[in-house]
């Protein structure tokens, strides 16, 4: 009888997946020596990526496959030939989800086609899916779930269960990739005891795993009195070896507010002691809650674990009903402190308490500077989120950390998140249209600095908006200087509250539709940065209208034209 291998309980798999993988590896290790390898096994790695994470993992997987008896083929969903799908033998999909459970931009067309009646029967296709997401959002990993269900409906053979990744990708990616490799070619696979690929190379330099402690060189409010707060923050990269390009994002590791941490600890039913962190080290509970665990978000997963230790009838009914709208209504505007105070739970000790919490994650901010203009520095434009709910004053964990809790000695941990999907045209002569209201101005300040520093000859057109010109014209002096210097050829400004009728950037796009269509016909690249749920959708709708009205295209032709802009990397979005 073959003994299954024990898969660690902290592995990011369901109990069923751990059992399946343990039994499979046990059988694999009990097999006699493998026969000589046959012809390389074809494997298509198909990715849908918004900010580059899924693309990076797909490239990593292809690199691993090339070291075995495989013939890997890397494909971006935005350029994938859909006629190939039914002919694929082995298909591994890595995709993110963004916005309200939507596919990433690069996967949108493929997703729409696959969900339609035009999709073919896939009886000869073997597949598995790695789905990236964030459980803080209600439609966690929705895109990957829909791909997984639809491929099965079309007759494809699921060779390994879908793995849903909650923000931290490294361990689940490693275990999923090794599992699917073991299924595809058992004799050629190597599964390390810790679940990581045997050929994994330790990262060198500063990264998400090893953030750089960055000195704060400047930190001030860009808004005028009486308006919301938006801070311009300058961080030092001196001696870090870190480099970035315009279009990249900066990851920042925040700290939770000490006053809330102390309130939580005071209300817990046990004496605070040392607790483990995700890195395996033991630290005092207060330090763990300040720097290692998320106390600013609660979600279905956290509440379900909490309810098992709480006598709250309300939480029990919420969990048992499992109603999506009820989950959203309860979680909105509440933090961990609300569970601690309103729904007390019986934890045995600090380790039991932190076992229900999520790891405190870094936040990504679009970089607002060009390295050519500010060597050794990186600039951010951060809207400080504050609001009242359920009788408490609250705020964004990272934005209030940057806006309120940094001191002269603070050195927040940072790293660069490269975003190859949001780059300036390689040809400096290409015209550029930028739409970035509010803090969406950040990457376009960087774009303009870069175009000036490199002497790019292409024209630049900016659409910017905010509530009031007098208090909310972020980087107004710099933008006016760019216009006077001829770097910024056109600037259209939408002040939504300076007149009775609200005006937004999409309204100005429609007003200037004829000129915008001319720019697009001249080869302009079109960029959008900012809110995904409303602004980006309204801008996209305006772009379709411009194509219909000024390009004389039908609705179908306009949609096809804009889809081609995306395929040609001339319609790029950095939305959140």
C-alpha cells in the first residue's frame, strides 16, 4: 500500500487539494525508475494580466518548463489566436481579476469570446488554472473561476483543481506549478519538500520579499485649505540599487495605527505575548498587529473563522445565509476592531487570534516621477482616505500612514512593481493622450517629465479633473510650465464642482471628440489612470462614442477599432 505524502496545513490549498496532491506524490515516489523521456510535451501557458503579476508568473512557469521535457509556448490572451484553442493539448492559465470581478484588460476579448456561443468544444484539451485575486473584494478571483467553469462546460479535462491566490502569490504559485508539472509528466517532475520549485533562485537585491527602507525627503499636501488631502511624497532610493521606469508602481509596506492596535489588545480575552508572523519569526503581539497583520479589512474568510470562536447569533446567521449582498453590507466601513468590540470571540491565546487574520499587504501607487528628472528619488501622489462609519473615524491604512504617521526618522519599506503594460511608446515621435483625474495624474506627471528629459518630439495632450480649480489643481504650476515650454501641447481641465452642472473628463473628451479622433488617426497612444469602477468605464464609453460619431463607425465597428487599439498597445490603462 502506498502511503500519501503529508502536505503542510498552511499550504494555500483546500483540504481536498492537499489530500489529492499528497496521494499523487506518494504514488509518484513509489513508482519504479522512469523510462527514458519521449518527445517534448507541448504546453501552452496563457495569461491575462493587468499590472504584470500574472504575466511575470507565466514567464516564470515557461522558464521552469524549459528545464524539463516540455515544449512550452507563452501566450498573452490579448494576442492569442483563438482558432488554436480547440487544438491545444495542455493549457495552463494564469489570470488576475480586477475591478468588480472583471477580467483584466488583456483578457477581456478572450473572456467575452469564450463565454459566447462561438466558443468551440474542447474535449481534447487538458487544463488547470491559477487565479489571482484579493479576498478583500467581494468577487474574489471571479475571472479565474469563470474561465475554470467555462472550460469544463466546453468539455475540457481539468487535470488539477483551480487554485485561488489571495494576494501573496509565491507559495501557491510554487505548489500549483509543481502539482501540474507532476500531472503532465510525472517522471520529469521534481517536488521539493517545501513546495517550491527545485530550480528556484534566491532573489538578489531589494524586492517585495526584502523591501528597501527608504528615507522620506519630502511630504506635503498638494490641496488648498478646506479640500481633501493629497500628499506629494518624495522617497530616497540612494544606495538601494533600485531602478524603475515611468509607468511602474511603487509598493509601500504600511503600519497600522497604534491607537487602534492598543484598543484591540485591551479588549482581547487573553494576555498579550509573542505570536508568529508569516515569516516564521516570533514577535510581541503589539508589533505583529502594527506591522504584520491586516486590521483594516474584514471579509468573508475572516468573519467565517471569527464566527467559529464567537457566540454572536448575528455572525452565525450571516455565515449560514451566505448572501453576497449581506456580506458586502456588513463588511463595508467596518474593521477588525468592530469584530473585537461588537462580536467578542473566545481565543485561547495570541497565536490562535492571529491565525484568523490576513497578512498586512503592501499598497501599490503609480509612480509620479521620471528617474531621468529625479535621479536617486521616487515620487508618489497619494490621496489620503478618511471617512466616518458606524460611529468611528476611519481611514485608508497606507494612505493615513503616509499622510499622518510618518516621522522624520521613518523609513517605510518599498519596492518597485514593474508594469510593462503601461509604458510610453518606444518611438518618442508618437503623440500621447493622457486621461488622469485626481491622483490619476501621477503617472502622467512622470510621462511629461520623461518626454521632456528625452527630447521626445511627439505631441502630448492631458485631460485632468478634480472638484475645484482653486484648491485641487494638483501639480498645477508644473503643468502650466510644461504647457509654456511646449512639452504639453493641449490641456483640458474639468472642475466638477465649480459650476452648477458637473463636468468630468469624459465630458471634455466628447466636446473635443473631433480633435481626439484626428490624434488617434495620426497614431496617438491613449492612456487612462484612476478609478476603475466609474471613471474608467465612462472614459471608455466616451471613446466608443467618439469612434462612432467622428469615425463614422457602427457600434460593432467602433468596438472592433478600440479592441485593435488595445491589441496594438495604443490603449493602455492603469486603473484601480
